[in-house]
C-alpha cells in the first residue's frame, strides 16, 4: 500500500478534529458555588472561559471526542509513515504525494462538473507559456479550489500526466523543498501543492517556489484556504512573482450556471460555497444550520485571520488585535461583526448591549402588515429571546470582555475581512445636503448570513411566551422574520454584484430625510444615473416605486448625479412596466448586469 492511500482517511480525521473543542474543563468553587471554565493553552499562554452549567456536558463530550480522534490520527500517521519502509523507493516523500494513476483516480469524480468562470485563468497558466511565476489559488473552504485542480488534471495528455504531481503538506518548507528537488530532478513540470499555508514558515519563505522552481521551468500551483496568508505573501516574498486567483466570491449567475440551482431565495440560502446542498452552514434543521455556520465562521474565517497573523512577521502584524487574540476573544468579535446586519465596524456595534437588527426590523414590518398586523413585541419575551440568541452566537457583552474594544479594533477587523473578500463597502449618500456620506459594508456570503438568521428563528421557537400563540400565528411570524432577512440579503446581493460588475460606474445607496433610493448607479463618463428600488416581492404594487416618482427626490438626485436615464424596481416577479417605471426580474438582472 502506498502512503498516499492513507491520505483521505488522515484528511477526514484532521477535518473532524478541527471542528471539535480543544483544551480541558476545570471546576472552581467560589463561596460554596461551583463554576466551570474551559481551559485552553495557546502559544504558551493559558486562557480560561466561563461555561454555563447546561453547556458543560456538551463541551466535555466534544473534548473527549477530540482526544479519541487525535489518538486514532496518531496511529494512522504512524502506520502510514511505516509504509515506505516496507517497499523499495528512490525517495521517501515527506508530503502526501499523488502521481500517475493516483492523479487520474483523484480527478475522476469531477469529470461531469461544470467549470467556474475563473477556471480559464488557471488553465492559461498551466497550459500556457512559461512565466517564471507561481500561481496562487486561494479562497474559503468549499469554493472550488481543489475541484479546479482536478479539472486541470483531467485535461492533461498522458505525457503531461507523467510529469505532474499533487502534494498535500503538513510539514516545514525545508521538507517540502526536499520533495520538490526530487520531482525536479526526475522531470516533473506540473506541481500542485494543496493547503500550503499550513506550513508555519510559508509566509516568510514562499520565495523558494518562484525563485528556484518556477524560474527553472516548473509550473507551480499553490492552493489553500488561508486567504490572508496569501495576501501577506503577495505583498512580501512573492511580490510581482505570482498570479493570484481568489475563489471566495461566487456571483448568482455562476451559482446557477455551475450548480444548476435556480432562484434568488436558493442563492440566499446556499450561496457562498460551491456545495449543491450548502452543507457547510445550511442543513435541515435550524440548530444544525447555526452549528454549521458557527463552525464555518470559526474555522474558515476567524482561524484563517488568526493563523495568518500569528505566522506573519512573528506575530508582529496583530496590531491592536493581539490582546483580543491572546484573551481568546477575537472569534467573539468577528462573530459579532458577521452577525450585525449592516456591518457597522464601530465601537457601538462591537460593544453595545446586544440587540438583533433582524428582530427589530421584522417586528416593525409585522406591525405594519395591512392584511394581518401582529404585535411581535407583546408576544415574545424580548430579553430572553436576545439572551438566547447571544448565547448561540457566542457574542460577549461589554461587561464580559476582558479587552476594551474601540473603533480601531473594528476598523482592523474590517480590513482583514475585506482582504478575505468577505465584505465590500457601498457608499451611502445623504441628500439633499452636500457632502453627507457614510459607508455600508456588504457581506459576500449570503448562505452564511442566512444561517445566522435561522439561529434567530430558533431563539424565537425556544421562547415560552411565543409558544402561547397558535400554530398559524407562530408560522406567520416566523415566515415574516425570515422574509425580512431575505429582503435585506437580496438588497445586499444586488448592490454588491452591481458594483463588482460595473467598475467604471459608481454604486450608491441614497437616503433622504424621508425615504431612500435602494441603489443609484452613476456613470461619470455621461454624467447620468439610474435609480432603483429593490423589493423581495413577486407583486407589482405602485407603493414600491413611490420614492422613484417623487419630484423632489429625483431633482436632488439629478443635481448630484446628472440626468436620470432610467427608473427601475428589481423584484422576484416577471418583467413589467408601470407608468415610467421598469420592473426587472432579480435573477435575470443578476445574470445580465453588463447588458442592463
């Protein structure tokens, strides 16, 4: 048996272990009462976090499961390491290496998969002229990186396959260098290295790949989920010696084309990964979706940031976030930012007593419902609901934080989330006053955002007062809460995709003293603009465009942006026209932004 045959089992165990809690549980007795704490040692420093009594058994079970799996992993690695000793080989690979027929087997499962839009960039590098550069394929988990490499392998001729190798590493750069030297000596020209940023010394020594091996004729593709680590490397060791391809952002048109899943609500629920079922953070039950979303945020985002900062310049780039990291509170701060609907990266958002913006908006909308107004506030115990939601989201209140968080902390978290392609700023302009302006950061992972909203629904379901309502009322309220969330997420999707698709235009939200334009697309070259309302509705209702036909609002917009060349409502219904307002179907709009 070849050592590479062990790789899938080892990988699965490592992934499973990474999702389980580390450390131990300690008990302290204070004034006759017992308190439990989660003890973790990182970088030689020990932290203890208070655990609520009803969470102790679950945490203890997770820690014990992790220790059990770590034992199995150790034994599996020992067995795998012994395999090369039982066979005659010219070289004992330090990495998990797949070559020849192993590559064909690895690539076979994706034979029928469609290509992502960015696939051609990778194709051109691998099969194009030598450029003396390495190719960096990076992005969050489940965004198609390994699938794209498999698709490239499927396109190789038999001669090219004989010169290709796929490496998965957990070792140091020196050990990887040994394997690369052997591959180079034996004529290998195409080398794909997966999860390269797991090496502690990758960021500081990445120039090895470009200066030694790419410069001598190898095509080297480095892939991994540690996006921030690659961003640091591009600006340092691999400056001007790499081609970067970020896979994190998946627009609606690509979601539909590649996965075959149609409909804006399906994109809202599952968008953000190339997984047909959204298994990373959306499963059948609301509990499963929250648990998966939380695990995904922790492992794919929070740990991503912390891992990169830890290994870049010996941790010297943590800046103001170091104390948060050292106290184990950086994940909590990131969770708070992700949950906040408008991503206002300020001290108010990170430290205020937690109130769910989703719940507030849904409550107002239910009360305004003309057909069936419901006073949500009088039918739930608001304090209990938000306390439950806060617990699920692992968000620390100000009095629970050992590190005082200020606006600068929030600004730095925003910088790193932006480098991960998780947020994009949309300017919000206030009219008619000149110079009035703010910024709204739009989150690029709708599925994750929606999973967190489902946690809110779960909190409502746990509320005793809410349970007194009859089934039809409960269902109506819960559906309206999620519909409100879908409406906000749909608006963010349209703003984000429009801005990214039209780099020569400027995309704004415009707010007046009363009312707003959900989107204004300004064309500086023609000094003109188009104004939009965005509605998560299938119905055509004149009230939807009341602001678009308001003469005073339109005059203020034309004064600021030039002539209005079109007025539109983007919604879920069919294309239509009412007065001089054009109704656009949201799915068709997102697939044809460039044609609009």
